[in-house]
C-alpha cells in the first residue's frame, strides 16, 4: 500500500472524527498519516490524544477561530506542502463518515496514467433529505448554465503531492476546493462512489451555508460567469429591440391604412342622407310609408 496523507477538517465533531481515525487505521494500516484540522472548535476541541488513541500517526492543527471547512482544508494542504515529503498520495475527506474510508483504495487505483493528477469521488448515491437533493440538483443546473462546466464532486478526492502543492498555493482553494481543482489545469479522473451515513451527530450544513457554499464555487469562475451573463443580456436586448421595432412598424402601417382607406358613401332615402340608427331612422321610414299609402289612395 502506498503512503497516504489524509487531510480532514473537524468542527465540533469529536466523536465522528475519532471513528474516522479508527476506520483509516483499519483500511490503510501503518501507511497513513492524518492531518486533522480543528476549525476553531469550542465545545469539542480535538487533542493529540484523540488521534493517538486510534493508533494512527498524524498531527492536529488547531485554528484559533472558525474559518470554514474550505479554508481549513487549504490550511491542511499548506501544512503538507511545507512539511511532509514522504506521502505518495494526499487524500482530502470530511470527518463525519459520509466520505467512506474504505473507498480510498478505489480512488488510488485510478492513478494508472501519468496524466492523472487528481481522482475525485463522483457521487453515485447520497444519503440526504429530499430538500437537499432538490437544492443540489438545482445548483448543478445553475452551475452548468453559468460556467459551462459540470460540478459532480465535492471534497472527497485523492491527488499526487505536486497537485496538492499546486492547490495549496491557489487562492481559490480557500473558497471552494472542487472548483479550484476544475480551474487548476490539472488532469482529473472520476471515480463513482456512494456517499455513506454520518458516524454520529447531525450535519451542521444548513440551507444558508449550502447557498453560501454554492456561491463560493461560482466566485471561482467570476470571469466566465460575467462573460456569459453579458452575452445573455445582449441577446435579450437584441430580441427586445427587434420586437419593439416590429411592433412600431405594425402600428405605423395600421395608422397609414386607416388614413388612406376611402370612406363609405352614406346611404340615402328619397335623395336625402339616411341615418340608419336610432329614432331618426325610424321616423324616416314612417314618412316613406305614409307617402306610399297616400299615393295608393
């Protein structure tokens, strides 16, 4: 088994993290070193003994405040780039159990080509609520429309050390790791995996945090998003101007038709103009009838 460094962010999730450490030990044995980044936990801070009790080697990086799991991952990658030289691969995964440690060998097996720098876990099945799945599907459609790229993976990925160093210095990594990988120019391979259930507790990712995370991914593609929105606005404005021109031309043509069309000649009765409506019409008819009767007498 290749030597693997695992970066995982942790925030107020000590029980799940301890379970992850034991699972990593069970799957990778002595070939794993863990870089656990405590993202400013207050009620459940991580200590080195929590890592040592699981039997895996590694370090606990403690951040002085909560900066978010994306920046915490960037901090872990930076630590590996600066201090660790022995791992053959670097794995990034969440600590709650939804990224399954038993799938790490499947990720590493995809490095069969030198052109592959990163192998990402493309989700085949998720254990999530209906609301989350609907929001995630809408987000993927919006991401595709605004960037022209497909976002089908998250934090769970394996990479070569050179790729880890490149992502560690990329400013986009602290905003959105997956989007940063897409724009990095590194060779990406996909491995279809199922997402597992949490080890313990409940997720801390609410709707507002999900929306912020989605917008962060779009911010990595700001230049592409602005260009596409500009083109869309230009197309809409062109069609609107064309429609306005057609409507104006139609109204002008209708006005000229009314002005040039010859008026109808009025009908006459007894050589006089006849009013075909109302009481005057009835009076004219009565007079004509009276004259006819008088002629008959």
